C-alpha cells in the first residue's frame, strides 16, 4: 500500500555534464548501474553538498529497496548532514522506517518532510498510513484529508479515509 519512494535527481552544471558517475547515479533504468554511479560520484567528492546529498539519497533508496537497511540509514544520515533542507531525505528515510515497522520513527521523518515542504502530499499520506498502523485513526484521517486538500486525485487517500469513516 505504501507509496513508492520518490526518486531524486542530481542537478549538474555544464562543467559536470560529461561526468559518467553522475549520469549513472541519475538514471533509473538499471539499479546496479545507478548504485555503482552513485558510489563513484560520492567517492569523487567533487560535487556540491546538495548534489552529494542527492547521490547519497539515491544510493540509500537502492539499499532500502534491497532491504539493506543499515547501509540505507547510514546514507540517509550522510544526505541529511549535507543537505538538511531537502524534504526528500526524511521522506524516504521515513519510508524505510515504515518498511521496518518502526512507525513512530517514520512519523517523525514524515513530519520533518512536511515541515520542510508543507505541500508534500505523499508525506501526509504516508504519515497517515503510519498513524493508522499505530491505531491513531483520527490522526490518520486528518492526514488523508490534508493529502486530498493538496492533491484531489489521491485516490488511495480517499479510499482509506472512506474506510476509516465507515468504521
């Protein structure tokens, strides 16, 4: 049910347009190539803090998808240290905590993503899912309503809200 993690993209100036690791880290077709590209880009250490944070974020998401959570959490921490204002970092780390059934931590990270971007509908939705898992249906319903206020096409939020209201 959980929404798939949002993938991040590196933003490069003309001077980095030729960089193989950056392009590999930024592509989404081949996860093994993306993992190698992100690792190579991080090892180069020449990008801006924001670009390096995105490389750590992309790599963390791959690790999380492969259930290598300790590696994922280390990379999420590195990404946060480099770019604490990117809402995608706590959002995706929240998804990993959700997958590990650490719902309180997930809620904390989704809340942080919302603090950074109040229009982040998926963060509200996923926080609602975590609230629901903890049995706080009122908080979940509030998050689903906020999701719908931000994105009227959020069918999953509408369905979950209707189900909660029918109980």
